């Protein structure tokens, strides 16, 4: 099912479009999504921008995904460890599953996520490709 | 006048060869290759469109410079394949580039010259000091009806130019003018998926009249000769038309070849002539003069004269992917795979 309202995704444009993140003001640990508390116990974070460079720490291939991503199937999804330390789960595109390895260097790209049916909003965000 | 402060190119990874399309169209591939002067074309990824291509090209342009991106006062995206009929591509691009909210923005459309026209708009805004920097972008995921001759050439890609003060320019804009008339050579009506064209009429009274007209006018206006230019770029609907214009003006192979990207990636429509310009900026030396004439069906041509400055050396050394990097990165598709990709652009 596609959500009819575009508002929920609109709220995350900052994170999804631009890879904005959060850095613990005490220990420097970085997070893609805002946390209530850092692993060090600190409650304060500063905002930061990630470089978009990272490496794959785990990945798989999806053959039968949710309706919104069916047009892309089969597609790869991985956990990316960004250069700054934070981890993000994202699609890895412009590659074949067979070509990926744990440790493959990747870079962020701006791509279409999905269309909300024939009449709805087109959603965009960050995916990753093997580094050129 | 204003100048180009930075530039960026983007071409999708996927390709389809003339042979692969000719198999489906029951045509002779050698005859097509000879007739069009190209061997393959770029194809967008299933998750790529004019907005994503524009962002990629513009990010490359911004990577090459260290300007404060909040000083960008205008963004224009020219295309004939904007993802929405109503909702701007440019606001998606501005958001992804993180330039804030204090900029003016518009999508433009004038067939294949929708991108080059935005260079003129931003140059005017910079010269009038209404803005400090403006981003001019041309990008397309070109449509071609299956079975139509356009299918061999209609491709995907885009280029972006950061326009700004002359003293910061990697290439000064020395002159620009346009040549326009109401010529019905190529069009796409509202709600139609594919463009239509007037066959041979797209040649003499359309492409050639306007490209030659604009080029002749700018040479006369600036009192320059073709031999004054190191590089010359004419819009590239195929590999043959720009070479015919080159012959008319006595342009040498050395002047035209570096920007003749159509042979490798097809016609990227709004990205076509300006990707020719990015090819040239990637290799130009200070003092090199560059002539570019675009063409948009319907019809019009924008002609430009640029001169590369000393600043282009540092800009070329920046760790940014060149047009050639994208040309070399490729994965070939079969026709059924190509069809699946093209289904996603509508």
C-alpha cells in the first residue's frame, strides 16, 4: 500500500536528501538518525553533514520486495558504514549482486525511491553505488 | 560579463547499442550507424530521472569550487522530461543541494536548448547584480517511441554550470545571442508519452537554419573568425548534423571532435550541447576560446563564446568526475532490459 499523504516522507527530506546526521558532543560518535541518548550516556548532539563515502559491512539481494520497490527488483540492500562512523541501511544500485563484497567502497547518490502510484508524489533520497 | 565559475557533468551508467535496437526494428545496424554517426546511447537507471541527473551534475559542479552555496541566488533546470507536469524539478534539486531557501527557481522547456538558455538567464542576473551565483542545468531522460528512428539516439544525461562574477570565472562568457523562429519540426503535446517529428523537415529549415544563423550572427557581432576558436560545439541530435555545420564554417576535426560526445552516448537532448561544453572545459587551457551553439526544436539556437582563464587549471585538478569518467563507465543492456528501464521514465 502506498501512503496517500506525502507529509511523512517530507519530514525526512533533510536526512534522506542530504545525509544530515548527528554527532555526540561528548564522545564524537555519529548517528544518521537522531538518538535520545548516545552510547556514552550523553544527551546532547550537534548536527553534521556526512561526506557520503563509506563501505559495505553487510548486504543482500531482494527479489520480492514491497510494492513500492517492486519496479527495482531484484535490487541490493546493504548496511553502509559511513567514513564518519555512522551506519545507514540503503539500496546499493548500478551494480550486480555478484560484484559486491563486504568492504566494497561506496558513495552516496541521489535517486528515486518510489512513486506513490500513478498519481502520487515521486519520492527521492540517498542510495549508494560502488565508488567510481 | 558573467562567466562559468564551475561545471559538472553526469551520464547514467547504462548503454544500449545500435545493433541491439536494430534487431528489434528489423533494420540494418550498419546503415543506421552510418546514417546517424553513433554506435550506442546512454540509458537512465530505473531510479534515475531529470531531477536525479540534475542533482548529480550540479553536485559535481559544486564539488569543484568552495563557494558558500547559500550565496546561490538562482537555479534553473531545463528539460523536456521533467518528472512532473505540475511541480517543479528545480525545487527538488535545490533541496538536495542544500542551498537553503533564498533563491529564485524555475523549470524551463525549449526542446534541446532548455539548458543552454538557462546560462543566458543566469548571466543576465549576475551581470545585473541581482544574484552573486546562479546554477544553470540542462538534463533529460529523452523519450522515443519504440520503433521510431529516435529510439537509436534519444539518451540520458545532463550538465550543470555555476555562473558567477567574471573575476571568479574558469571561463568568461564573452558574448551570447539567440536565433529563434516558429518552426514545427519536433513536438510533444500535453499528456502524450512520446514526441513526434516532421522527418526530413527537422534538417534544413529547422536545425541547420537556426544553428547556422546563430553561429553566423555571433561571429559577425564579435568580429571573430572560426579559426580564432580552439574548440567548437554544435548541438548534437546525431553525429552527422554537427559535422555538416562544421563543414559550412570550415571547422576542423581538431576543433569539433573533443566536444562530439554524441557518438559515445547519443543525444541527451537538453544535456547535449552543454555536455559537449563540459567535455571541452575538462581539457581546455587558459586562453582557449570556445564556441558553442545549441539547438532546440520549435525552434531556436543559443550561441556562446567563452574564453578559458587561468582558474580552469585548478578546477580541472579538483577531485571531481569528468565527463570522460562517465563515458567510460558503462554496462550494456539487452532490448528487454532497456524496455524495463524506459518504462520507469514515464
